[in-house]
C-alpha cells in the first residue's frame, strides 16, 4: 500500500515532466552534465526518481518481512510435538479414496 502510494507520486511527477517535454521541441534539452536545462524539468525528474526509490524501499521491506515470517514459521514447526499449553491432543482427520 505504501509502495503503491509512492509509485503513484512518481508517476504524477513523470507525467508532468512528459507534459513539459511535449510542450516545446527544446523543453527537455540536456546540459553537458546530463541534467535538464530547464530547472522545472530537472526538479520533476529528481522528484520522480526519489519517489521511485522510496517505493523500492517499501517493496524490499515487504519482501524481507515475508521472508522473515516464512523462516520463523518453518523454524516453529515441530513434527509430532504440540505446544505445552493445549490440554487436548490434536484431532487427526483423514480420508482414503480408492482408484
């Protein structure tokens, strides 16, 4: 959800930059150092990149959280053992299907 919000902000900045570039032929000219000559175009480009980086950080954090949760779940599995605080044994249900 947070990554989507950041990505949408990035898209808005990028679309504004595209509008500037489409407004005039030289509107998106680049300086020798690789930056846009127009300061508003450069600002929109940098804003779009910043929001994209933030979205990537949110996505990486979500993936790390998912991996940690999965690892902790696997570590917590104890075959044949149940937690000590449940007084009843687990009920085992099975079904056989003949072919």
